[in-house]
């Protein structure tokens, strides 16, 4: 892979890129014209640890209000750099650039949608005018590509693909280069973690090939809330940070924006030792790291792992000593009088190690333990000539790969899988790591999402097993760890065990209570395993970012909502108070067909 390292860009007083640590940022959810509310939220975010704060400026009036917001912040002793978020309105970007430290534009809608056929010369003229204003006022620029809002011109040529995202960015980056404007940051964002990771890697490769070193902003858009939102963000952002890419991050949660900063801090802190610079160790020659392709394996003889089976979740009961009926029941298994039954989110197998079972029925339980012939423990530097010969003769032997150093050893772990491929070995691999974070389960979840998600995104791993050291294990956390494992698989899009929610965090464009609405939608739809549902605050990126959702709830204006089925708007501008019940009715109607 090509080596990539970013250059330094100043955003106000605080630089990013180059040798600097990963910077953290968030976005206000207040109306930009509500100056005092926005100022208060900016101060709260600064106190929470944000390095930068982004504020929407959907029109010229909002862009002008940024001057008042900045002045009020400085008067109160808060000097946090401000970033204006612009969609559809080049005029607003030109005003905003005079007042804030950075302006974000979206190549997909920088030109009015009514004029998407404008030729490259007209686009260049508009962008150069903005660059001149940024240069005159010391403002940086972010070229922020969103998967869901590529221009019609890019869609027609490249489709809704990572390549289309990269080409969209490169068109703008070439103009910046030609104009000798270097204060540029660029991002590839998507609600699909795979798309976000592949597009960012591809962008880094393209920039490195052309000698460009613009810093990278990372984020998974519309990640949702709670545990699922955190896992999705950690899988996407973590996989890229683990590659040594990324200079500033935003964790997008449908919650109070101050909740985003601690999550971002934990992610950046966990990966701080990785260093910067895209790995250049020949990995790409043996595997495609820019699209998903799962490694082909043989089914294990010991456990339901590998082959054509979905990526498995294995619960670790090996430290229980004596395994009881209660231990099994906590994992979601039920006994029908004859055998134990599982469900959509119960583990596929139970690893018992050398533990023993109590006096209760075992029929139906997928138990497995130590087996010298059918289970082989290994580390990334494991393969010897003797091992290779044994595994070639025993393709059903399950490899238990210990991820002792987590994502900080991602390259070594990748090389292990590449070596298996090189030697034609098809043995299934169960990824395993034991964690010790008894006082911070969120930190454990984020670390696990990075450790396992980075490999799953690459198509490596046939199963995952999370363990926890005492006292977590003693507190009966095995069920929590299994739930987290299922969440990681869903975030990496390798296995869906529950409904998927695509929900934006909200901003000053949002005209309804996103958090309450998302909870209402979840309450009525959580039973739909594998269904993708979107709750989007406005039309800016809503219809695009929810393009792969089965159903969508999108803000259409003050008190109005439009409902989507796939990409098609099926109900326009319905009253907000009836929108959730209308969405549920739409799903129910389709269920009957």
C-alpha cells in the first residue's frame, strides 16, 4: 500500500494533521439564528473537550449570524474554532468564510440542484471565488463528500460507489491544488461503515499517488444512538485510524452532542499509539482492501464456525468453573422440556474450555472445549512449516486467534490471514480477545469494535469471542459480551441480528425532536430483524444517506414529515404528530402482502 501522511492545516489557533494528535469535534443542534442558545451549546462542547465546533449555515442569514455567535463566544472567553456547515448555498459559504475558522462544503450539492449540469468551468469559478475569500480571511476549507448526496453528474458516471465519492472529492482538490490553496481538509462519510472505510482508503491511495497530503476528517454519518451508534462509529472510525489514517474525528450520535466527545476521546486515545501513515508492507498485493470479499474457509468440525455459515458469535464460559443452567439461560437459551433452543441473538456456540457442567440437561447446547486435534490456539506470528503441513491435512481444524494487542497490531493480524491465503489454507478462524475494563464497559465495547471490526471489514474472521477478566466475568457479563459481539457484526455489516437504525444527530436544520422520534420508531419496530429504518432530520442528506434503508422518516419542513419506502417517497408532507403511526401502518400494510 502507498505511504500516506498528512500535512499541517491551521483551523484558527489549533492545527490538525502532520504531527498533531487526532482532533475531536462535534456539531451544534440549536437553530443558528438562536444565537444565545448556540453560544451556550458551543461553550458546553468546549468544556466537554471538543477541539472544534461545527454550526449549520443553511442560508445567508444563518451565515451572518455566525459573526454574532463568534463575537459572543470570544466575549465570554471561549476561543474554540468554529466551522460553518454549508449545503446547496455557495453564497452562504462566502459569507461564512468571513466569520469562522473553517467552512465545510459538500461537492454533491455545492452547486444548486437546479443547475447540476453546470460545466466544470462554472464549478471552478464558484470554488475559486470561495477559496479567495477563505485565503483573505484565514479560513480553512473542508471538502466533505457524503455517500448519500453525490451529484447527478458523478452518479451518472460512477454510480453510488466509493470510487464516485473519491472522484467527487478529487475534482475539488485539483482546483485547490491549481490555486495553491493548501488549507484543505477532506472527508468521505457514509452511514455504511464499509463504504466509509473503503472510500477513505481509496482517497488516501489517490492522494498519495498524486503527491497530495490534505488531512482527513473521519466519521460515520447517521450512526444512531446508544450502544448501536457507538459500535457503528467505532467500527468505521476505528478501522481507518488503525490504518494510520485520520486527523480529526466526529462521532455522530442522535443524542446531546456533548455525549459525542467522550466517545471520540476514547477512540482516539485507544489508537494513539498506532502512528500516522498508511501501512506500506505489501498487504494490498495479496488482498483487495477497497471492497468486501470474505475469506473462503472450511466448516470447523468442532463448532458451527466457518464455511458458508454466517460469522459466528461464541460465548466464553471457560472461566465459570462450574457451568450452571442459569449461565446458559442468561445467554438467551430456553429449555422446552427436551432441548435448549436459541434465537436470533443467542450465541452460535459456547466455549467451555476445561470447565465442567452442572447437573442439568445439555441437549441442544452447542458446547465445545479444548480439543488438541480440532482446535489450535495461535497468535499472528504462529505459522511454522510444521503448522502449515498439519493444517493442510486438517482443513476442519478451528484456529483460535488471540488478538492480544488489539488494533495496534492490525498489520500483523492481517499478515496472518494473508499467509493463510498464500499457503492455500482454508481453516476457519475464531477471533478472540480478553478485556480488562471492569469500571468502563463503554470503553470495552469501543475497543472490541475496533479490534474485531477492522478485521471483519477486511473479510477476515469466521467468528468472534469476547472475554472479560475478573471482576466483569464474575458479574455475569457473558451475556453483555455476546450482545456486544452481535452489535459489532451488525456494525461491520457481516451479520444482522436485529433491526438497523440509520439516524442523524440533528443540527440547526432539524425541525423536530429527533431523539424522541427515534425512540418512538424503535419501540414499534425493534422486532423486525434485519430491517433497516431511517430517521432523518431534514432533506439535505436524508434521502441519500438512507438510500439502502427499507423505510425512512424524513423531516420535510416545519411540522411536516415525508415517508420513504426504499428510495421512493410514498407519503409527502404529512403532519408530524401522525408521522410515526403512519410509518408503522405502512410497514404493517407491507407485512400483510
